C-alpha cells in the first residue's frame, strides 16, 4: 500500500472541473443527508399532531441533547435554535464524513495509472476531510457567517468598533486627556490584532480538522500494510472516537464564534465595574 498524498487525486473531469476522490465522498455524504431528510419529513407528515414514536422519538432525543449543549454556550434557547441549522449540519457532516472513511473499500478500491513512467494507485474514494480545500471552505463559511450575523444582531458600526476602534479615538480627541488618548491608541492596535485573529480562526479550524483526519488515514494505511485484518481493528475503533471528537470540536468552536459575534460589547464604567465586583464577592451564608 502507498501512503496517501496531501492533495486529493482527480478521478475525472466535468468539462474543465476536476472531480476528486474526496469530492466523491462528500457528495455521497450530502446525498445521504438529502435522502435521510426526505425520509424524516415523510415520517413527520405521517405522524402529524401525534406524539413522536419509534425512530422519530430517537432523533428528537438527539435534537434535545444538541440543544442542551448549545444552551450551555449561548445561554439563550432562541440563539441555540437560530444557530442549530448551521452548527448541527456541520457537526453531522463532519462526523458522517469521518465515519464513511472507515467503510470497506474507502482508500482500497481504485485504478492504477501510469504517470511519467511510474505506476500509481488512485483510490476512487477518500475521506472528505483529508482535503484541505474542504476544511478551509467550511472554516471560511463559519467565520464569514459569524460576521454577517454579528452585523445583523448589533449593527454595522457597533460591530466594526470591535475591530477598528475609531469611535474610541474620536471620543479621546473630543475629550482630550493623556490617559484617554493613550488608552484609545492601545485599543486601536488591539482591534487590529482582532482582525489578525479572525484569519487565525480560519487557519486553525481548517488545519486542525485536516491534520487529525489525514493523520488517521496515514496511520490506518500503515497498520493495514503490516497485517490486513487484525492489527488495524483497534486503530479503527480509535478513529471512530477521533471522528466524534473532531466533529464536536469544530461544531463547538463554531458555536462559540457565533455567540461572541452576536453579543454586544458594553463599555465599562464605574457603575458596571462595581456591579461586576459585587457579583464576584461571595454571598454571605447564615
């Protein structure tokens, strides 16, 4: 067995558009979600105005568990319901994509091609999240969506003041004082660092998911080359756990970014600072 390359291999072309083996896997996952959604919709329609039972009851319990975890981050059920379509879809897509990569034939069924006099094996299927293009696209989607929802929630100028603090500079110039001007300048450069941190979010989200899934694929390939049946089994069980962990980490970080972006930053004054100190003081017990 040959180790998988970093970049996804092209299987065929649709016009000038290359279709890679990771794109095939992600398309299979998307088709599976569409079929599953249609089945659930039909089941809901057949049990309309009735208490859910059977499979619907099972998936409703999963939905309640997800919303419970979301509430711990957002502290608001309305926000949890608002973020559920995006965060839940990403969680399930990453999870199922990771688990599909463990099915028999993934990475082992393919074609042999001769490139530059070298015979190479190209698998027809490859785990979707081993393609950096996909993980980077999801990370960009998360960060851009957080900014769009943040602007919609608190307004453009208030949201922009989180990064480019021109409002604080303007107030410091109108009411000049050495401390105020110095603070405004420092906060302005801190805001510029926040812009850099937004780029770092996309890099960290994409590379974390890609690195862990790709490393797992390499590990399974090496173990399978040693002994095809018994040796890889414990590592496949480990990859099942890694799939859950990586999907959870990506989804929870997405939820945190969305929650922070849609939360208005209040200015600190003496009154609010005193109230925060009062909250930090221990409550006397009788």
